[in-house]
C-alpha cells in the first residue's frame, strides 16, 4: 500500500485543525470576548481576531469607531476601546 505523502499529512493535521479553530473565539467566556461579540457584529459578520496583525487592529478599530459614530451617532466608550484593542492585539496573528 502506498503511504500518504507529506502534503496529505499537512492538510490533515495542520490545515484542517487551523480551519476548525476559526469557528471559536479566543477566551470565549471572558468579558473582553463578550464585549467584542456585542459590539462588532452589528454591521457585518464577526471578524476573527486572528485575521489581522496587532497594528492592523489598531487602525481598523479606529475606523470602526468612526463607522459607529456615523451610523449610531455614538462610538465606543474609551474603556471599551481599550478592552477591545487589548483583546484583539493579544489574539492577533
Ligand atoms: C456601524 C457599523 C459597524 C460596526 C458596529 C463595526 N463595523 Fe467593522 N466594518 C464596517 C464597515 C462599513 C466596514 C467596511 C469597510 C469600511 O467602510 O471601513 C467594516 C469592515 C470591517 C473589517 C474589514 C476591514 C479591513 O480593512 O479588512 C474589520 C476587520 C472590521 N470591520 C472589524 C470590526 C470590529 C472589530 C468591530 C467592533 C469593534 C466592528 N468592525 C464593528 C462597519 C462596522
């Protein structure tokens, strides 16, 4: 019997688990994760923290704050922004 090639093993044991983990949020039960869920899916699907680098998150969060001001007339409170930024940067890629 032909044994499985290295690329096949990579797909089975590296790529598939990586895809599966995209479904669940880091530190799901923390206050920060809950704030993230409540604030960040009003306008689009919840983005995974691992999709961006820490510096990208700093920029994106500032833009999102602006989008909230445009849409709701109110952005994030300062401490909410701090909590979210820390959470996103800690769990960034
Ligand atoms: C008021 C609506 C609104 C809320 C609330 C909102 N977003 Fe967005 N988001 C947008 C819009 C609109 C875009 C499309 C890009 C743009 O217009 O800047 C976007 C795009 C994004 C993108 C893709 C941008 C890129 O450059 O890859 C990310 C990531 C994102 N939002 C994260 C968040 C996070 C994190 C939060 C919570 C803090 C959040 N969003 C809350 C409106 C919102």
